[in-house]
């Protein structure tokens, strides 16, 4: 027969298992990637655009009253931030390239993996992802683009954290009716 | 300050109040007040402060009084007064309370409604801004992914899968799982 002491031990053990179960069902998002070093490399005055969207706003966007087109994509996201830097000066562009390489190395050291690296004439595209250890689900995405082929050469940094569906992101990106990266008129 | 001076101050302040209320002072009172204010700094400061308070009070918009509402309040207070048959002091208190309630309702309600509308307008503006920003970040990320995909496709067509993987360690399904590193032919 089960005595009270044994029953209470089982109960306490069960309580300890509950948070562990929660932790497994909801893996933590990758931490927000700070773009400060990129901004510092080119100077604050050369920031063309800076975007930071916290979780609360993303939740509002995905809720009722939000844009239905992007609501489904941002529903699992925890943060979005982006910086676009002006690289019209060659020296500044060199500093930005170095800062981008340093940031990439730093992220790799923290467990981020390179998903894509494309080097074309005058343009470099890096895509890094942070995956959840067990489920291999993508929990963080960093896009680093240095494009000097355009009339307005720029470094584009974008960071998204949360549950990310790359296929959906790519698909929705096409249908967003926003001009392509090289055609973005950011001024 | 002597008792005579204090008496002068008391009289001068009474005259100052009267003048601020729009009363036309007798010439000798006006002269007395002006002479006193010229020589008494505390009264001069008080006069300026009172004038400022009055100016600010005049700046508060006075809502139009709805005749039907006034009629209802008047009717209810009259009935209450008649039924109670209380003392004059009690009736006065009720009338004062009704007047205070009416004033609060007339002044406070539009203010509360205005505040709420303002908050909703700010929220709507924030949501619109966040929507545009989220679209831009998604477009940037989607564009980078498409660009990487296009580069890989072109490379595969032109130089074969080995060269493409050498240049771009990209995986579209099961992202970041057992990817070859740069320099590894893979195929």
C-alpha cells in the first residue's frame, strides 16, 4: 500500500518534471543579434534605416486586426530587427565588410551555421541560421548583404528570431509586393 | 512686515482679485493698488500668478450644455429635494453635488473619450508602421534567400553540382543539417 511519504515524493518529483516538459515543448528562440558593431564601423550618420519590432508588436500584428498576409509568418516570431547602412564611400565599405566578417565569425562561435554564402561581382550574400538542438527547427536567422553594384551601395542586415519557416518566408517575400533588394529605394 | 503693511497687503489683494474678476475699481482704489504693487514684491508675484491661473482657466474649453441633460438633472435634484424635505444645508449640498457631477460628466467624459480615441489612433499608427517595417524585413530576408537560391541554380546549370556546393553550402529542406563546408565538393 502506498504510504503518504512515498506519495508525496512522487508528487514532488512529478512537479519537477512539469517545467522540464514545458521547456521541451517550447524551445527558446535564438537571442537577438546586435548590429551595433556594423553601425559603429560606418558611423551612426550613415544609417539609412533601422527597424526593431519587439515580440509584443509582432503578436499584435499576427492577431486580429493585423495584416493577414504577414500575420501567418510573424505569428511564431519573437523579434525582428534590421539595419541598412550607406556604403557609398569605399573606405566605409571596407570597414563594413570587415565588421560583417567579424560578426559572422562571432555568430559561428556561438553556434550559428552558415546556410548560404553567395559571392557575386560586387555583392556578397550571407545567410546564417541558429537551429534548435533537438528538433533542428530554425530559431534564428541572420541575413547579411553587402551590395556595391547598385547606385546606392549598402549593407543590409536583418535578424529574425522565433520559430522560422524558411520556405514560408521565401514564399511570402515574393508576394509582398516590395521591390527586390537591389531596387529598394530607401532614401 | 508690520501689521499696517499686512493690512495694506490684505486690501491690495482683495482689490487685485476684484480687478482680475473684471470689476472696475474706483480711481482711488486703483491708484492704491498700483502703488502697493509697485512697492510690494510678494503681492506683485501673487498678482502675476493669479493672472496666469485665470488665463489658463479661460483656455479650458467649455463644453456646450445640453438642455435635455440640464432638465433631467434639475428634475431629479428637485424631486430629491422635495421628497427629502431636508434642511437647507442638505438641499444645498445635493444641488452642489449634482452640479459637480454634471460638471465632471460634461468636462471629464469628452476628455476621457478623447484620450481613448487618441490612444487608439496612436496604436493604429504604430500597427501600420510595424506592418510596413515587418514587410520590409521579410522582403529583405526573402530576397536574400531567393538570391542565394538563384545563384546556386545558375551554378548548377553552368558548372555542375560540385562547383555549386563548393561556392554555396546551401540546403533548402532540413536546413543546416549535415551541410558540406566551403571547399568541400560534396557531390
